[in-house]
C-alpha cells in the first residue's frame, strides 16, 4: 500500500502520487489549507497515481468540492 501524497509544484500546480484507495486515504485531505494565491484555477497532475478505487475517486471529488466551497 502506498500512501497518497500531494506535492505543490508552483502556485497553481500540484502533483498527486501514490494510491487513491480506501486503505490509503483515510482522513487525508487533498490540501491542508486553501492555496494562498490570486488564481481561481488549480491544476492537479494525477499521472503518478498508481491505483484508484471508488473510495479514492469519491475522496478526490469531495476534496475538489471542498476547495471550491472555500473560494
């Protein structure tokens, strides 16, 4: 099992790597806090995600919704 990690590349770009599965996400947050930038769009590179299940996909969608609500 590979834990999910999120690496900030610059103000707008992030890389998600590892596994997005029921066993690896638990209470992880996509970002610990809202990105501090004037940009209204953020990009997430998922090319290094090695495995995804339905729980991981739901976590990803929920995380994006949280970011959108924060502004």
